[in-house]
């Protein structure tokens, strides 16, 4: 079997780690990959948005299954392109990826399907958007409709802040074309969970539920980031809540996408705000596995990931994946000083030679120079995932290993999973 993973972050390292564990003899490629994937796969130096070269590589290496990690190539039609060339690919079409690539489109789908989500309006005109802000109660959330690397949502405590966010997006194009359309919505109250479903467009299988930590600093302070850590499972995601998420969110979304003749096959990721009544309100949809959620979710799957992806990619339905029951997983992101705005690059990284059992270090923004030295090369540098029989132990192992890894300017949160810790009385 010849497999290709597209992407080069922690999510893709976790994907390669899983595919390699399940298929010790497969020929595994990763484009562009990183020094972590290089230990498991052959890295191909191709950017994730270079569709021509990715299609050529799939052809040249006779790839049987391509798994696409990031949203950008999906939104640009990589899955359509590979399928048109007769290759199996796990990931939605560009038309279906609009569930993530256009927040105004996803709001339209949700409205049509009667899915619980914050009331919202979409604007392209600055004056109209400002007038709307003026008429509505604070807090408000202002979002760039297009892809903004997870940083396009601004939670605004006051109308003045909301007006400033609207001006930045529509007036000054702070997010470029991604902010040429903005969605303004009501602020939702509750606890956020990430529900990832592997789907062929009709049926779905849930992956373990996780919770991300978007803010840079401990106590959920500081700016929004791509994610500073995650854990799984999450106690608020009770069977009753997940049943509602399935029936009230995931299934109606898939049905509406089929009705529009753009069925969604791949991972449908629902960011849900669960309120005190257990209602799952959609904060956002993503069209792919989450990062860093993948780094906690995949290590909790005992087997069957390759089969599930293979089956969906070949149009053979969705297969269940075996779950590691009674285990918990925590990942801590190590970022560079200056992240998310101006991350420093180049610091030399030292990872202890012996890691505790259950701990895996996934690479994200790392690079190995000609001198063989591992260095920080991006905002989020490493993810330290620990799997243990209980949450508290997984949290401790992840944090202690994060502390033991050294590089100049290392930034990380020691409180990943603090809500779960509080619930469990730790
Ligand atoms: P998004 O890019 O839509 O996922 O938003 C990024 C983050 O902003 C989310 O993970 C939430 O924590 C927060 N957020 C977005 N929309 C809302 C909302 N309507 N109410 C409360 N928080 C929100």
C-alpha cells in the first residue's frame, strides 16, 4: 500500500504515526512533512497549496490513498483534482469544503437545516455592518468569513470593540480577502467541545471528543491562537449530548449538503458550544481533522483508522474504529516566543532521549538544518501528547515532558485541561 499525507504540522505527524503503526510495511509519503514525519515517512518537498506538484507526486509514486490534513488544499480543490485523475483521496470536494472556507455559506446551510447556532448576519458593506453592531446587544462576535488560519474570529465584549473589528476587516482588509465578507453573530455561553466525525456523506463514525485551548496564556488569557493544547475525552460530552450532536447537527448538515448535491465526505469537525441544557450550538464547522485535536484523538483509537479512511475514499461506506476505552490523552503545545504574531525562529531544540511510557512528541514547526541540529521554524513548534489510564496522569506526563524539552523562548501552558481538572476535583 502506498499512502500520501498532505501537510507538515503536528496533525500530519500524528496521522503518519497512526498510519505507520497500523501499516508497518506501507510506503508512506508526507508532503511537505517535517523532521518528525521524516522518521516515519518519505518527505516530499512540496507546499500544501501546490496542487500541480501534489497531483504529479501522487502519480509518480503510484499513491493508493491520499489523506489531506489542512483546509487550504481542500478549499482549492485538491480532492477534486486527485479524484478526477482516478485516485482515492480522503477529504471533501472544494464545494463541500466551503462549510469551513466560507462562514457565511456554513451559516446559510445551518439556517436551511434548522441547526442550533448563534443568530447572525453577513455583511460586505462597512456602513451596514456598523449600523448592525450599533443596533445589537453586546457581546458580539465578528468573524472574517474566509480562511484565516483559525484567527479570524474576534470576540467583542463591547460594541466599540465590535465596530473596531468590523472596520479592521471590511475597511482595512486586516485579513485580506478572507475578511471581505464578515459574519456578525451573538455570543454563545457554554463549554466548547470539538466533535470530529468520519463520514462518507451519509453515515458517520465519531472520533473521541476533545477540547482545544485557543488562548495563548494560562487561565484562557491572551490572544487567540491556532490552539495551545487539547485533551480527550471530555466529561461534558456525555452520551446524551453526543446523541443530540448527531441528530441535531451532524446528520442534518450531511443531509442538507446532499440536498445541495455537494455531499460532504471526509472529516466533518463541529466546534460546539454546549449550554447548561445540553444543547449543542455550532460555533464553527471545519472540513478536516483539527490541530491540535488530532494529536490527542488519534492516540486514543486502538485501530481501524486506515480502514476507515480507505473505505470512505473508495466510496465503500464508513467503518467503525476501535476505541481505547478508559484511557485519557492530553497534548501540550510548545510555541516560540512571539507567537502568534511574530514567532522567533531558529532556536536549537533539545528533546530528552528517553521519554516516559505513553508520551509522544509530535513535530509541528521544526526544521533540521544541514548541520543536523533540530531548530524551531514556526509558531507552534512541538506537541507533547501523553496517554495514560486517567486524565490527571496524562495531564501530569504531558506537562512534565513539556517542561523537560528545552529551547530558547519556549512558551507553553501548564493548565491544559483545567476545566476537566476542576470537574474531577484535582
Ligand atoms: P471560530 O474561528 O469560529 O472557531 O472562532 C474561534 C473561537 O472564538 C472559538 O473557538 C470560540 O472560542 C470563540 N467564538 C467564536 N464564535 C463564538 C460565539 N458565537 N460565541 C462565543 N464564542 C465564540
